[in-house]
C-alpha cells in the first residue's frame, strides 16, 4: 500500500495554501500567518502607531480570514488582500475610536448642561469634567479656542465666523484638538 506524499507547506504557493485553507487546513493557515504576520503588523503599526492596537487589528484580520476561509475566491493575490483587510480594519478602528470619544465628549457636555450649577455632582462626573477642562486648557491657542467654543455649543461654521477663520481651518483645529484631548484623557483612565 502506497503512503500519500506528505505536503511540504513551505513550498506551496499562496493559491495552493488558499485552496487548503478553504478546507479549514490549520497548517495552511499557520503557514499564511507565519508568512504575512510580521509585514501586516508593521503596516498596521505605521498607521495606528500603537503596538497593542496594531496587534489587535492584525489578529482580527487573521481571525476573519479563518472564519470566512470557505468563502474566499480560488485565485486571489493573498498579500494584496491581507494588506487591504488591515487597511480597512484600521479605518474602522479610527472611525470607532473617534465615535467613542465624541460620544464621551457629548455625554460630558450634556451632563454638564443638564446639572444645576449649585447641585452636587457625583465624583465620577466631576472627575471627567476636570479632565476635559485640563485637556482643553493644554491645547495650543487656536485649538483651545475652537474646543471652548464647541463646548459652548457653537458649530464649526459659527466658530469660523467668530474667529475669522476658514471652515476648513476650524475643522482641522477641531480634529487635532479632539485627538490630543483623547490621548490626554485616555492616559487618565
């Protein structure tokens, strides 16, 4: 009786590895992981500049690839596919991070406006407000003016008119200020 030839995974092309992966071949997956993980991690690091987040993003891409392996096309430029998947995941990460921060910012604003100035504010709420105020105070002058105006409820268009700046300039100051405040507030939690 003839024994089947063992597969030498290291010599397989990406198409051959994908074909095996479609059948949930764990060794093919491990081979793809070993071949592309380092490059994808470096690419993610370049975009998010945070080792933990870059690692999570790459892991999510590989997990999704495993989960959807049965649906992957036969012939695929695997490297381009993986890079595109990381780029898309980074964009989602940025969008989600911005949404979480803006949501927290709005909660603080709404809570601050709904609480009577003389009323007692819980220690958590007071702490968040102090942190937000410190983060705004530490911003460069133009970003600080924009953030303070936004906190008072003005739109970017209204702020542009008040400060005699273009709307695009206000938008940039606002985004940069949010990013800086997010980093400062993240360090305090």
